[in-house]
C-alpha cells in the first residue's frame, strides 16, 4: 500500500497526470507511458523498471536535494554514468540548469534506446548517449550480459553470463576514456555515478588528476563495507562531502554528493 501511495504521489507531480493515472489504472499491461513535465516529453517503460530510475530522478529529491549547494557556471558540463532513461539531465533541465553538454552512459542496450530517445527529444545536440559498461577495467573489452528490458539493479557483476547462455555483448569504458573523448582539458561540472557496485573499481582505478577535474560528484554507493575507502580517497584529493540535514540512505542505495577542489572556481 505504501508503494502504491508513493507511486500516486509521484504521478501527480507530472503535468499530464490525469491521462497517466488512467493508463496505470486501466491498462497496466502496457509498459510504455509518456510523462510530461515543464514541456518535456519523457518515455517511461514500466516493464523496464523506469519508474524506479528515470521517473524517480525527475520526481523525487533523490538528487535534487543537493542542487542548492552547487556553484555552477552559466552552462554546465555533465557526465552521467549509469544513466537509465536519462532522468538525471532531464531533472537538471527541469530545475533550470542550462546544460552545455551531457554525456550519458547506459549499459543495458534496450534501456539505452529509451535514453537516446529521451535525450534527443528533450536536449537535442547538447546530449550524447553511449551504450557501454563503465568500470575500472584498464583496457576496453567486451562483457556478456543476460538480456532483459531494463532495470535499476542491472549490474555488470550480477548480470554477467558466459557464451553458452543467451546474452548481449557490451563494450566496457573507463572514466579516463570518456573524459579524453568528450571533455579533454575541461572541468566536468557534475559527474553523477550510479553503476551498481562498479563505482568502487571506477574511483580506485581512475587517476587522481582526472578525479580532481570533477567539480561535483553525486554517487550512489551500494556496498557499505567498501564505502569508507572510497570516501577517504576522494577526501585526500580535496573533495568534501555535502551534508544535507536529515540525510538517510535510500532503499535502493546510499546517495552522496561531494564538492571537488575546483568547485569554488567556476569557468565560463
């Protein structure tokens, strides 16, 4: 009952809530629903768990609560790792943050198609969508994953299979490779990371100088025993955690935000 009431509350935050509500009541077999908010048309696949990913990013304070603490340039450069259907940059646009460039990376190939559509429809040429598994593997390689329509718990660890099992092949990519190709010699204003436990290897395997080029990092942490070492490394590099009153770990993960050493020096 609690989940249903929360779902209703979330639906009511969208401009076309009457039609969405009727669709969810009378046609639950249909997965695809278009939600509208501040002029954006956002495709949500309820059979691909987008209501807990894309929709949650847009309609809740999961990430939004940190934005008042950010000092950003007039137009922000954004790197979104574990992008799902693009909810994070769409939320930024809804909140009035101008996006100079966003690079969104999603591992699941089917979720990736929804990411492409949502970004192209609502952000146009300022957005790049990539179908890769972001991790700390030094060299680009190929991993095999069990096919599914999508899910916020998709993981390169839990969903990995061998060649004898039905699978999809996805190329890996590192933070360094993404930065070199899309942000060379620039500051990344916001780096959001939600990659289902691969965040530890990603941070550990990334050069210190690269991490210092992130003005703000918003990261969802999934393995509490490994979290102190990750936060200690970022603290050593000059990051400070942004404390939000009443912060509690979410049911799906512990979201933290950190201010980097470049945060007080906005660039044009």
